[in-house]
């Protein structure tokens, strides 16, 4: 979890234009992902001013500021320039209100601009800051994208997670992270997984060593991050263990506040685990689209029982 994001990093990520304060971009820190649209503050109401947020001026705010008395506008802008205010941001490529550049410069606050509409710009920046400032957790496993579905492969060390991922890559799927997966909660239903910087695009195969997947298979074989939609746990097969045969029940595993669906696949000599995981992903996607093979089998069985009972 990052404690803060610099305004310089935000400018690069959101492709913002710096109108003033270029020299302050690195020193200004963003510590919350929320964004303020200072409507009430422009009227002089500062009782609950969220000074630690980026101050976003859209068409409404800039129009109101332009029509203010010059003395009142100067005083309001001065009060908005708090010590920990990260930046002023103007949407739609609008011209900043008169006096903003001067007030911001006096307080060492950058003034930024974007051509995007206010709502889209706010959403873009909030999503970026949510991802950067979110609490993170490291999980042991391999994260791959199979037909657009993020699948986290877990299991005991040495069970074959990386080798399985390598075969999946050869079959056209994409690697996100091997051995250690950094995850964070994007919203109430979504967990995002990515690789630590030092392990990005790397895969460890016992007996061979470190493999650079991007170098060997090309840019199409890797991805920076993906949502974790399904967990596939690999477990050594033993005769005393009961594994699900019909798929009538699916476990879940909590990652932060999100219950992620989880299935367990037994590992045994002669089983092609990569193909099984590929099929598991396809079957899970079919279920999310309303097609459940297990339910169809049960319906067929019930119909057959009913038919035999009536004969």
C-alpha cells in the first residue's frame, strides 16, 4: 500500500497538462483518492472544506468563479490554497478563473488541465488513485488470464503451478504474475492482481531457471494486471480425499471483502492440468452466462426418473 502518490505521477498517468507549478509536481503529495468539486467553497462556506483532496473545477465552478466579485474571488482562492492541497485541476480545457494561477503559485500548488469532460476526468483519476493507494496483500500462486478471465492458480510449493502456467502460455493465454501475486480490492466485487516489479513477466521453472515470458513469447503473452475471477487450487490426489465430481458446489475464498469462487483440482500422474484449468475457466464463464451443465444433468436425470415412474 502506497502512503501517497505524487502529483507528478498523476500527471503522467492521466496525461494532464501542467498550466503552472511544474517545479512543485514532485513535492505535492496525494493521500486520498477522493476528489473535491468546490461548489460551496466558492460561496465562502469552508466549514467542511476537504483541503487534502484534488480540487476539480468543471464548467459550473469556473463559470461561477468568473462571475464573482474580484475581491471575493481572490479571497476564496487564497483560502482554498491549503498547505496540503495537492493541485487544482481544470476540466474540458477551460481557462482557469482569474487569480487562480497567482494564488496557487504563492502556495506552491500546481494547476493542471485536461480536455476530458468533468465526470470522465473525475472517474479516471479516482480509479487510478484507488488502485495506487489501496491496501495490498501478497498471495503465493500464479495469476494467468484465460480467455479474458483472471485465474489464480494456488497449491503447495512444487506441485507444478509454474509449469502449468507455462503450458497455458503456449496455448495462447497470458501471464500476469508467477510465485507472488500482489492483490488489492478495487471495489465491492473486484479484486485486482499484478506482479511485483522485480518479478514482472518472469516465470520460474524448476530445472530450467528464470524464464522471461515476454522475451520468449512476445508482448501478447503477458499482461500488467487483471481481475481475479476464479481461484483454482491444485491438490495432490489421494484415495482418501473426496473431490467434487459433479460440480454441484463451489467454494469461495475471501480476499479482503470479496468472496472469490474457488475450485480444487486433483493432481495425479497422467492428468493434463493446463487443459483442466482451461476447461474450468470456460465452464465457469458459461455458468456466469446462465448455462450450468450440472443443472442440465440433474434436470435430465429428474426427467428420466419421472418418465420411468410413469411407465
